[in-house]
């Protein structure tokens, strides 16, 4: 296998991968207030009606709607005020025909009332009576019991990514603890004799370990926990030992591959030896990122990413991020995207996905995407890019001036 | 002031606010590896050339390009191999005319060579000689010194939001510590006699404190540090004391206002008394969210948000989030957005911005946005929404079937 690239399209490679990898998300219970951007691991069933009392949406007078029918400024309805519903408490007021009670926004509507007249549409006659100058319909300005959510309703499904308003929704129901998916531990191994840690001076022929740090940040954004296993030298037994240790300790392995062919051959062999079924795809029809390895080793996903930073990031988004999300029991996060006009022709070939780095520029009120060309070895191609344009499998390219979707970094 | 709404359009209110609020971001030094999604506080100048040696982008032979001109499979160029450039070290090989040296991807190109022939385009003759079957141009397959970044280049500007690839870019230059903006501490005060902490049972007339938790999560997402000051009862001196404490301790105040008119009047007075110049806008021409207060009190921004969760979130995005970003010395974060066809007419009036909650649905390959109607008091209007559609100030509404931009939650 080591000499042959079994090149697959990204969808075909992912389909094969998903035949062999069946994530089993683990759950942990945490305080709701810490659950922002976590993934719900259980269905959330409402333990109560929300609201659990009839609530006024305005400041005004609770009334029996029929008492106001036909009321106008010239011919107002005259009602007797029997009291005020206090905020934050149940009221034991009970309206009879021709009666009203003062209520505040968010306050409880007394028994017997079925609507609330806004205070602006009333006029106080004396301490105990008002005139209503506009009719209200049955239910007007009242939130009914259970109108927001009913007891027993499923309010959130397992796999739901918890957003700020979901925190509010949980807290509204008194749900102060939630069961969320445990973030997968993702082992990151960098390889190559030329790669040095970032805090060391480098000499000619040496580069610093860019990919471990870029990939760690990408893992964090996808919802995983990155664990850096450092830099492994170009040596088969060293790589075998490091990969076996990571395989035993982590939930996923990401190898940022050494760049030479001999090294790539070695790493595909090492990955294949980690467990069953082993390497599933070696080579993707995608540019950049062709020398990618997808494997499953005894239930642990293993990815061999190209050493070039641009390729590594493209492939991370394409195969690693969706796998982390699947391990969390959820889908991929939506990427921010904008539409822009392409600044120049981009050629592609049918049967290959192309991912082109672009920066954005406003010209006379229109947004333009300017391809950031640069060898994919150059990290500043990525730093200078605002986003990525995808040229799909069946396309031969995009012409200058066409509108494209830019996925923002 | 308390009785009068000085209603402003959101742009006018923000312009007035920005006349009186001049953020002065503070900086702190942290390890680069912890700086994901932080905002750079200083210009980042490259301390070195990147790469700092001539690097091969392929596996092959370093050559003097002229030696390969005219080479074909039928009439190859014959070169003497003088050695192999080792990975991770400087090479002291020096090519003369008619000579070549083995190099690996990422390895150093020896002196005298000006290009690299891919190994696929060569044939080994014996231990010390090869045939080159395809010419290379001067510079081909070689990254020049400083081609990525040059010493003294500004690689990132202050105010830059650090993304995964920026981590890589910093590490590539040996920058292991960076100066980033200190996140502003945002005090969140909830108010109302009817509001109870989430871990307590509620009776009729009572609701749990939704907004403190939704707002905390929104502050976190915007890059601030939320500090919850709990629930203040509907009592002027209690509100004055809590607001004064928060004003002394935090960098920004967000009050989630009590819902009744009398309470709103009280809170505008209390906010106005916190410092100079005081309340700048009371009421925005936006739906939902009209009863919003914008103030600056002795250099501290203070926002009074509507008590309704939907309104509070709309107004947070509109005025609070941009202010937090300004305090970090940067712009607003791009929101994920998608285009969708609107499912039904939405009426608006010219001179008012409308924000409509929608959920998304695929119908026959097209994406549709279905307005989630619901009283703005209902938190599950937000929980059930996938995003927001904005109807701009000068629009009278949008017709069913039109394409709109949906800003995802």
C-alpha cells in the first residue's frame, strides 16, 4: 500500500470512513451556566408549564373582555377597580362582572379576568373606578399558562449545540444541571527532523512547529480537547512508540506528517499498524491536501494530515472537524460565510475539489474576493487570507467577476 | 426625562453614544498558545525572515537550472550527484556546473543550486549520477529566504482577532508570548420583584432569571467577562446601591430592566445619576427593543436592556456587543449568515428597524426562513429560532418569497 495512492474524492473517503467509525459519545453532568457551546447529550423535557401562571404583557387593568366591547373615547366602559395584583406573588383577587384590577407587565392576571387593557387606553375616574376607551379581545395582552412550553414537551433534542438563548431556556425551567457530551481528546503529533519547538532558536534547515499550534486551535474551535504529543523525529520506531502511546491515551489521533515521500510512506505504515481496519484512504482528490491519510484503528480515528500548513487546515475542516462533531453527537458548526465577486479566473479540474484562500476587499460598494496565491508551505498565505472559496468536484473553475461564497476563517 | 422617550434610530443612538464613550483598551501579556480568539494589542513585527534558508518544496535533486534546459526523456541531461542535503540541518554542499544534490521536501537547497527537479522527472544511472528528463526554471520548487515574511514586516496589526492560523503564524516566528487586550468586565444586573434565581422553586407570579444567563453567555461570546450581580428588587435605593457597586467594580454595566413602566422610569433615573454625561438615549426605533437606555457614566458604558428575552438579545447584538468589541480595540465578530426565502410577508414601517426571529427549513432544495412568531416575552421564541432577519430602517417590509439574509444564532 505504501507506494500506491488510493486516491478518493472527499465524499467517497468520508463515506468509507463512516462505514468503519461509529462514534459513541460519552456524557457528563455540568452546571447549566458552564454549558455554553457544549452539546446536549440527552433530550431535555420540560418539567413544568412556562409560564406557570397567566401573565400580563402590559401595564394596565385586568378585565373581563366582554365588559369592554364597544367601548370608545366618547362612550367608555365604566369599571370598578377592586385592587392591584402585586408583582412576584400570586393574587387572590377575583373579578366579577364590571370589575377590573391593576396589573403590571409580568404580573399575574387575577381569576375572572380574561384580558388586560393597556393603561394608555384607560382613564382613572376616582380611587376605585376607571373608564376604558378601547375594547380588548378575549386573551389580549395575556400569556396563557404553558403558552411558551408545556410540561412534558421536548424542548431541546440530544445533539443540540447550546447557544446563549438556550442557557436562558434551560434556566427558565429551573434546569441548573445538564448532561453534555464529553469533548474528545485529540492527540496531535508533529513529525520531522527539521521541526523544532517554538521557543527554541532555529538554524538553517530548521522550521518551527507551526502545525501543532494551528491544529490545537482548530481542535478547540471544533469542540475537542487538543493534547500535543510534541515532535517525533523521522524514525520509524520513535513514530511507532509515540503513535501507540497516543492511541492508548486519546480518543483521536492527528499526525501532521513529515513532508518527504519516504516519511509519508513510513507514517502510512505506522498508522496502518495501529489497529483494525487500518488505513482506509491514502490520498484525496483535493487541492491542496492530496497526501491525506484516513484510518480507523480499533475504534480510534487516525488522520495523517499534510505537513503544509494550508493543506493541513483545509483537510482539518474537511475531515477532522466533522469527525470531532460526530464524536460529540452533533453536526458541523456553521461557518460564517459571505458572498463576494471573484477577482480573477480560478482554474480547476473536474473530479477534484479546490480550496482557494482569499482576502476580501470592498470596491465601490461591492465585495470582492482576491485569491491569496502562495505556495501552500507558506503559513502567511493563511494569515493573510480572510476565508476560503471552494471549487466543487464537478466544476472546471470559476471565472473572474462571478459571485462565490467565501467561508470566513 | 423619565416620562419622555427620546426615541432615536439605532445608528443615531450609537453615533451619540460614541461621541461620549472613548474606549481605552488595556493590554496583558499571555502565552501565544492561550491566545486563540483574543485580540492583539500591539503590532506584530517579524523578528526574522521566514523561511530563513532556501527550502525545497519537493523531493528531488537540487540543480543549476541552466544544466537542465532542453532536457527530455529522449535526450536527458546527465548530472553528477555530489551528496544529500540532510533534513533539519544546514548543508555545506556546494554545486558546481553539471552537479546535483539529493534534497527532501522542506530541506535546505545547497549553495550553487537555483532549482529543484522533482524525483519523478529523474532517473538514477548509478550511485553518483542521474538523468534529468524535464527542464526546471530558475527558482522552480524553491522557497526563497523571506518569501513568506521578511524581517521587520508588520505581520499582524493591533486589533487583529487571533484565529487558528494566526497561532501558527506567531509560532513560526518564535513569538511565544503576545500582548492582547484585557477582556472588559461586564456587570449584569437583573431586576424585578417577580424574578427568582434559577435554582429556586417558583410560585405563581414568579419567573426565573433568564436574562442574567442569556446575557452572560452573550458577553462571553463577544469577548468580555460577565459578572452577575444577581437580582435587585423593585426598590430605588436597592437599585442605586447595586448599580453604584457595579459601576465601581466593572468596566461596563448591563441592566436587564424590570418590565413595568414605573420600574423603567426608576431605572432611567438611577442610571442617569451614576455619572456624567448620563443617559444619552432612552428608546430606540427598533422592534423589539424600543425601551432601551444608552448611557455613559464617568467613562463607563451603561445599558438598560428591555426585560423581554427576545428584545434583550436583539439589543445586545445591536449596541452591547459592538461596545465590548470596541473596548477590546477591534470590530464586531462576523455572524454566520445564510440566504433564504421568506415564508410569509413581514410588515414594517419606514424609520424603524425590525428584527424577526426565524427558523430555517429546506424545501425542494431551497432554503426557507419561517418567522417564529411569539410574544417577545417568550424565551422559547428564541430557542426555537435558528437566526434573525433584519428589516432595515428605510423598508416597509418584505414580501413572501423574497430572498433575505438570515444571521444565525
